[in-house]
């Protein structure tokens, strides 16, 4: 891997980490104010990467993940905590913006 490719990859990872940090800061501030906010982030599944191991289902604190051959996220239950994303050994999950009014309550991508 060239130095430029390595630098580009590190910058991409830093951007992803910054998104997670911004989200966590918002949640911490919400808890401190004692006014829970509805998360605008939801977990999404990359069906091509998911192998149906069930790790995400095990760590989900609200039971928003169902797994058969592939994981499915119940977006109306997902709180956007990111635990499933962190624990997925296949890197098949990601947090993405989700706004009230999106048409589907279950997303699999």
C-alpha cells in the first residue's frame, strides 16, 4: 500500500470515528439534560457482508435485530447506539442518518 493510499484510508477512518464521537456527545448531553432525544441514526445491514452469525442480535440492548440467514433491523425499535456495528465481525452493519417519515420500519441493505 502506498503512503498516499494509507493516508487516505486513515483520513476515512478518522472521519468515521468523528461521526461516532459527535453522536456520543449528543447522547451524553441529552442524558445530562435529562431530556431524552430520539436518535436520528439507525443501524443498517449490508446483506452482501452479513453471514447471519447473530452477534448483533445478542448485543442489541432493545431487541431491534432479528437474524435468520441475514440480520434485519427494526428501525422503529433501533435506538442508534451502535453496539451492533461495533461487535459485527464481518463489518456488515453501519449507522446512518434516519429521519421520521422514512417509509419502511425494517431495513436490510
